[in-house]
C-alpha cells in the first residue's frame, strides 16, 4: 500500500508506453490516410440523419481541418492549434475523440511480460497491492494515499487498474473493485472520453466502453466531454491539491506554459515538497 500522501501529474508521455501518442503525434495521426479512411468509413455507416448538416459537409469540414493541420509546425499540438482556431474546434474535437478511441482499441499493456519498456502502471499497482492484510485485502485498495491529475483524454489508467485488480483478487466482485477505485481521485484536467461503465457512479454521466467502436452520431454525443487547452472547470482547485500533497511524481509532462498555469503547478509548490519527474521511458523506482 502507498501510505505517503502522493500526487501523480500525468502528461501525454505517461500513456506513451501503452501505445498512445504524444500531442504532436496525435496531430500527425489525424492528418494520416489511416485516420481519413477510418473516419469516412464511420461516417458512411451512419444510419441516422445528421442534425443541421449532411455527410458530404461533414467530410468536407474534416478534410479542411486536416489540410490546415498539415501546414502547422511539426511540434504544434492539435490542442494548441484549436485554441487559436475557434472555427475548427467542432471538427477538431470530433477528430480527437475518434482518434483517442482508436488508440484505446489498439493500446497494449503486456500484463504478464517485460516487453513494455517504461511500464509504470504495473509498478504502481504492485505497490498499491503490498501489505493490504490477509483478510479481504481488496477492501483496503481505496486506502492507498494517492491522487492523480492527468492532462490525457484516454482512460487507460482506470482501465488498467480495474482489470489488474480484477485479475489479482479472484474473490472480488466488480462492485468491490468499483467501490475501492472510486475512492481514488483521478482528475482529467481537459476532460475524458466518457465514464468507464465498470466505474460509473453517476448515471447522468454518459458511459463509454474502453476503445468502443462508436457511430458518428455517438461521437457527437460525447463531444461535450472534451475541453480544449484553455477551457477549464474553474471550480476545480488544482493548486490546493498540489499544496496538500508533499510528494509529487510528474510523468510524461511537457511543462507547456498554459498547462502549468491551469493547475497552478509552481504556485502550489514550496521547499517542503519532494518532486520526481521523468524523461521519456525513465523508470519510476521510488513509488512505495
């Protein structure tokens, strides 16, 4: 069990070992022929009438977005591009949602092998399961003193933890695992694709299975879940969360200025904090 109060701040690089893209690579994927053909195939399969538009217009709009993205500097992320191009936000959010679902479907965890270089999820769950006690150990998972602030839209962390615990505790029910994991806060700064059905508490929130192959009209329904880089829930006090956690792991985070400001990263840190940050694929070996 992780007893010391610990905060994880996650950027795109934290999901990189599981075959998710960095910000610039996400833009590259949206510009690719693979995205283009997959998105158009999804659109053509749509059986419902589209609101205020038609399939030809949607295809035209998404191709305009892709052409513009191909002209921006290589390192520019799609989030940054959309923050400066309000006219492209609608189709841009569609493209992000469609793409992240694609990457969820193709993610790789390698639970039982050492092939996944940079695999910190397994290191995390191993430490979460240590010294839980012999009687009903699953009931102590929620006592792990950890919290997460993530800039990622994907749900790979939640999915991994749920399935890892389900595999590790044979007698545990889905409800047991759900109850325990919902005690651990995972805040998605810019939103997430949807609630995993396995962990859904609020029936008013739209649930979405991990990597679900959804229709075009469903993409439209989930778009409000995704925020672009400067649009935040002002009620969430990330600075206070950072102040309250004296041990912080910053994983795969690019230290982009707007992201730093949006969570008040340096405002919440003082000399009493212990901070560990990783570079690409550097191992995290002090989580205990």
